[in-house]
């Protein structure tokens, strides 16, 4: 059996268990927060567009064009 550097098989297994139990769920949670942030940002942009349209700053045509553009882009 090959032993990696100063670590034995037990230490390597222990490190893998710690990664699986603690670090991977934490990384998944950070990824979910980033997605939520992207959705929140897109929703804020849509609300701004709607406000500009309601106030008469954007025409119907420009509002629909900007809305399609915003919904089409991926973050």
C-alpha cells in the first residue's frame, strides 16, 4: 500500500471524512447563497424597470425589450 508523505491511511481517511461531513456542505451553502443573491439582484432590476415604465420614463416597447434582455441573461 502506498502512503502519501507523512500521512498514513488512517489520517487520509480522517481528512476525507472531515471534508465530506463539514466542508462540502459549507461550500454547497455558499453556492446557494450566491444563487439567491443573483436572483435577488435580477428581481431588483425588474422592479426598477417596472417603476421606470409606470412613471412613463420607458415606453411599452423599451420596457418589454429591456425585460426580455434581463430575463434572457444568465448570471
